[in-house]
C-alpha cells in the first residue's frame, strides 16, 4: 500500500513537500512515481519518478527546475519537493509504485506513463491560492 501526505493550501511562489510511504517488507524493490490529476480531468499526468535501483530520476517538462524527488530507503518514503508553485500546479497528487524490473525495462520517457504503475495511493490535494 501507498500513503501520501503533505498536501494543503499554498500561495503562488511558495513551496510544499509531499511524502509517499510505501508499506511492505519488499518496498525497496519498487520504483515510485508522482502523478497529478487536474479538476475535471480523468487522466493522471506524470510529474516525476525515481528508480529504487540506482536513484535515477525523471521530471515532466512542466516541473523541471522547480520540483525535486528523493527517496529515503530507511523510512520507505519518497518525497516530492515542490518549489516556485504556480496555480497550474493545483491538483490531486498521487504516488504510485511498480516493480523495479519493469521500471528499468521501460524506456525513460515511458517511466512517467501512468499505465506502467500497478499500485496507487489515494491522493493528496494541493490547492494554490493567494
């Protein structure tokens, strides 16, 4: 199971850190991605992902240079640090996991495709308002 936390209300230009906890004794075998779903939209947009094998990361163009992703293997958590937040970042944010063998086999651009991921959290809301 996956559990997101850290969502809330933030002002434009502000920062927020989301956390995803991966439960289970084999959590270190899963690579994790962050996705977001905008109001009125069904599709989840890939934001960032991180490999459990080598720590390599990928970011959507819309967040490059503003967001960072990191993994704490001791705590089985993956954090998404969001900086210079804009109103366009307002969404429900989900973390998702996939066994690292499948993640590694996927070409890099495909690692932000939601179809790759098997396990999902329930989401955390990020609201951006002044």
